[in-house]
C-alpha cells in the first residue's frame, strides 16, 4: 500500500497469478488464448499510454471529454465519497473527477488499483504532489482481488469507477461474474461509474486497433515478452504478427497473435511445451462494443440502479452512474 509519505511500493495484492494456471489453460485449449492481464507489465502499460494518444484511438480522448464536461455533475449527484478506481493506469482522465470532488471536500480519499506496479507507483507519487492534503493509496492487484479484499470504507459512502470500457474485455460470462463481485463490494447507497465504448462503424473500430504507427502491434507482441520473462519462455516475437478484426455478429474487436511458421514454445517455469501450427492464432483480447439503451436493464439485474447517463455528441462513448440498492 502507498500512503502519502511512502517512498516504495508494497504489493498489497499479488501482481499477477504467479502459478500461471491461466496461461497453461489458455495455450493448451483449441483455439489458443491468453488473459489480457498479461499485457500489463511495466512496458505494456507504457505502450498502452502511447496508444491512448494515437489519432486513430478515439476511446480515451472521447471519454476524457465527457469527464471534462460532466465531472462536477457526477460529484454533485454522489456528494463527498471515497473514490476507488479499477485499472487506474496513469490516472490521467481521473484528474477531472478528483478536481470535481476536491471542490466538495479539500481532503480526498482515492484508491487507484492496477496490476502494473511501476505505472501505479509513478501515478500515485504524481497525484500526491498535486493533492497534498488528500489520502491516496495505490493497490497492486487484479480486479477480482481488489473487489474481494477491499477494506471497509472510512467515508459515509464510496464510488467504484471502471473507465475506458475495460468491462468490454470480459466475455458475457466473465462480465456477469465481475458485476456480481462488484455489487457485493458495494453497500446500499454506494455508487458505480462505468465507461462504455459504444457500437459504431467497423472502419472506425478496426482503425483504432490497427494504428498506422504500429504501437498496438507492439503492445500485443509485448505480451509474449512478458511471458518469456515471467515464466522463462522462449517465444520468438518475429514468428508472430498482430491482427485485429471486428466481429460484427458479437459486436466485438478481437485481437490475435498469428504465427506464420510452425514451431515449439517452451515455458520452463510452467513445465509447458506448446506446438504452434503455421497460421495458428492466439486470442489475446476481445473488446466488446455496447448498446447504451440495453445496459441499464442489465445493471439493474445486479441491484445497480442507473441514475444518469452521459455521452459525447457523436455518441461514440458513454458513462453510466449507478447506485447500489
């Protein structure tokens, strides 16, 4: 945990599931897949921050615009409360919320949670300088760990927020499990703020995940470097190519690493050898795109009543504020 005067980061939660069972399961099934959490070593987090600045990648700037316009309104609706962010990254967009809540109370309590210790440490130290009267504690862990191990709030209420449409990285079953865990972590009267990437033309979506500078490709391939380091692997990145396509039927972007040569990969720490056929792919991420008219009813199934929805003029992205019943 990081406190305002901390000099080092202590990993309050496990940074990654170190036994690698999810890697073994994903690489021994057909078709092969890997969990998106392995994108986010320190290098992967840096690359994702670069992606957020790309001209083709609209989600970050669009959501930031919505927050810049409506953060004061969000804070007015909820009143003073403890703020908890899942998948905080650099907390760049969060500044709009923190500034709005500081108008309600000079001393904030903000808990950013991320799997990448490096970017979390840097962002917390920066925020401590910007908000010296506030309590900012960074927690290293996955969403699941965070939601099951959150301490009782010291404030009258809390708001958990999940921005960037990260919920779109879950398939429907994983999304249901996440929302159940989230609802269990909230008391009646607490709040949940959810960012959603909305359905839009295929050309816009595919361009966002196949940028002209190749940053998204480097981000995708870096997952293999992360696995090599963490599990003593010998993935050859030169044998894989990034691919991102829009699956219209399921309304989701699918990111793959496609191999162009048959070969074996060994992950010594997992005692795992995997054979790849020529042309075989690993699914590394899905990014579902949502219908804003449907989500309130889905959230209501978990006792999360929609209070207000905000979007941008093009209706490319949406924010939903819910309250736990």
